[in-house]
C-alpha cells in the first residue's frame, strides 16, 4: 500500500473518517503498518506513557527525536506526525522553524503544536519553510498549569477564532481535544481542513486515541477513550502462567532447548 500523504488527508474530509493512534516505538509502528490506521502521532504523551513523567512539560526535543526516529525506522505507510514538545516553538519563529526542521529531518512527515491565535505566526513560518503542521486546540496539555488542570474548554468564540487563525496560517489538519461536541461540530463545518478529535464528540473528520488507553495499558482509563483490549490484565495472567511454569518445571519444555541426544 502507498504512503499516505497530506493530499490524501485533505481528500478524506467530509468523505471518509480519518483514524489515528499515538505510536511511540519501532515494534508497534511495524505492527500497525499492516492496519488501516491513517496516521501515527508520536505524541508528547510519551512523557507519561513511556517515560514516567508527571506531565508533558518534561518532554524535550531529545526525547521526541529519539522516538520519532524509532517510529520512522519502521518505514510505515502511515503519515508520521511528531509533537513539538513544550518550549520547542514558543520562544520565537526561529526556534520553532529550527525544531520543526529537525523533527522532519529525523523522519516526521509533519509536526503538531499546541495553541491558536498566539501560535499563528509560528505555524505560518514552519509551513513556509517546508514542514507541514497539524494544529491542536481545546485542551492543550502543555498549558495545563495556566488552564487550571485538564478540563473541558468551553469558550466557543475563542475556539472558533483559534481554528480559523490556524487554517489561515496553513495547517493541514487540526486536533480538537476535550471540547463540547457541538463546538467541535461547528469548527469542523467552518474549516476546510480535517478536524481530528479526542474527547470532542463524533462530528469531527477523524479520531485519535492514545495507544495506552486503546490497549488498556494506561494507569487510568479516561471516559473519552475506549479500551479495545485489556492488555494489562492479559499481561498479568501471562506472567502468572510463566512464573508457575518455571517453578513447576514445565518451562522450558523439550522444544525450547537442545541436548546431545536430540
Ligand atoms: O500527545 C498526544 O497523545 C496528543 C493527543 C492526545 C492528540 O497530543
Ligand atoms: Na501531545
């Protein structure tokens, strides 16, 4: 199957839903390459899910480069979108263009950054110099301190003007996180680029899930996610079997080792 491009993404709007998952490493990228997922998000949620940080604020360019490279080594047909981490784009256009360029050089097909009107110039500059940008509005976890926690964002006028500012700056797509479904619907109707939702209802052009929530590996199960597997339970059961097998002497079995006679 052919590599999915920005063009394919744009063509799907209003016709076919776009389906995304976060992917943080080579082995999962290899497995998911064989599925109908459209795009992999190397999300800065890897900070909590993979690295054990308390929030995404601790995630650096170094971490994002490390994981983007790992996903890119799987050469998936899916588009690889890498999150720009906290403070990798905020300080200046120059910093933003440099860091977006670095992620593209390391294998990202596009970058994602958080914010609306206030990042419009950053987005414009990054796109101008050749790196496609996905926007991210609504709950922006990198701003949880000033937002007063992880909560539903309800200011409709601000959300709409943020979406329009990003569209105008040239984003090819837009994540809408944790806003009322009616507002996400309105934005989806207003902008020409596909909207990808998480916790923002069914009216968007696509959905994204964090893979740890999807697989049942996360520490909590957010209400807006659906647990398609309960891998944590399955892992515990498998480990119990392994421990029992070793202790009882049934592992390794004859097929698992060589001896002089065989
Ligand atoms: O980092 C992430 O996983 C994200 C998604 C929740 C959109 O940004
Ligand atoms: Na993110």
